[in-house]
C-alpha cells in the first residue's frame, strides 16, 4: 500500500509540474517564428549557402528566435514568389533579402498581420517594418589606411578610386576614405567621382586613362557599375578593392580587400529592436575583409 501511495504522490507531482509549465507558456507565450526569404541574386554572391543559413540561425538564437530560410527558386527577380509565400506563412516575423526589401513598404501595408525586417532604405513610418542600414564610414576609414599602407610597401604601387557620390551618405564615405589615406601632410589619393552610375564605356575609358598614368590598384565603389569595372580590371591583371566581393570566388587573388555587410549582424540588431517594439531604422556596421592580393609581393 505504501508503494501505491508513493506512486500516486509522484504522479500528482508530475501533473502539477505539467500544469505549471503549461501555465507559463500561456502567460509568457511561445517564441515567435522567423522566416528569411532570399532571392537568387543574393544566393549567387553567398560563398556557402548552408553556412549563411547557420549564421542567420545563430543570430536568431541569440535573440531567442528560431529561424527558417527559403530561397526563391526563380532567377527572375520579381516579387511574385514572395507574395505567394507570404500568403501561406505562419511565421509572424518575416526577414527580406536586400532585393525583396525593395518591396518592404508595400508588403507591410498589405500584410498588416506580419512584422517585417528589411535591409536598406530609410525609415518607413510603419510600425510593422524595421529597416537595417549599414554604416560604412568606419570601414572606409580602415580602407583609406589600408591602401596607403599597401602603396608604401612597394615603390611602384599606385592606387586610384572610382566612387559613386550620388548621396550625402556616399560623399561622407569618400571624404572619410580620402582623409584616412592622406594622413599627416601627404598628398591625397586620386579620385574619379560619379554623380550617377557610369555606363560601361565610361568605366572602360576612365580605367584605361588611369592605367596610362601608372595606376595599378583600383578602389571600385560605383554601385551597379562595379561589375563592368571589375570585368575590365580582371582583363588588365591589376588588383582592386571593392564591396561585396567575399563571395565572388571568380575574382581569385586580385582582391586587396572588400567592404562587407554581414547580414547576420544586421539581423541581430533588427531582432533586438523588434523585441522592444519594432518599426523604425537600426544601424549595423560594415566591416573590411582582407583579400589574397594584399600581401602578394608580385604587385609592386
């Protein structure tokens, strides 16, 4: 009989513990799900899509969330697939890739039951949309110093910058890079400024003229025209620095360094903001990643 009473007592304690756990879940709620929707343009520049997914999951874990990642299977950049997925998702928090973030404001208006995190753009004024903006100024300060150090390490090394200055933000980035390069009393770096993305022929002509002046390293920050510039520079067998090149294995050892926006860092900042209410804009820092050409003695 005593053993039956002991068993009954244990069962009672188990039931009590289950009820307590259930009460806690009802009181505090379950951790909301997070889903990241990516496009093929992003996937093409991600060195390892599995590691990219793990990095995003670690960022979500740090904020107490569980994350799933889905890629648009189509190479055509439209919002059609995304609209279809949003109509079916059970996740209350949706993270959009940089391309899909172009539609973030409209999506937030249409799907008011969801909360969105987008990359890029200004404050939207929507309570269910948090935007992540990357601050590149500290990275550009590092870039200027790195280029100057690289030049000083070889007698024949000479660098120039191609820079898109179509906004106050981009002009501030260039000013920071130039000031960091100049240092104390030295002459400044050669800069070609563009108020709008240059076309392919303009890019080719500018690079050809700079090469004739002995330039053998280029800092290429001209937005959508980067691709044209890098194609020319690869054919010229010179080195360069740019942005978002860490995933481009085809560039090989020609990269001095790259300015990168780590999306997991931005996601952490955004998730922390949404837990405090959501909406508005959060800032994450871009970083410099050193490329194989930086310490290569064959240049200079």
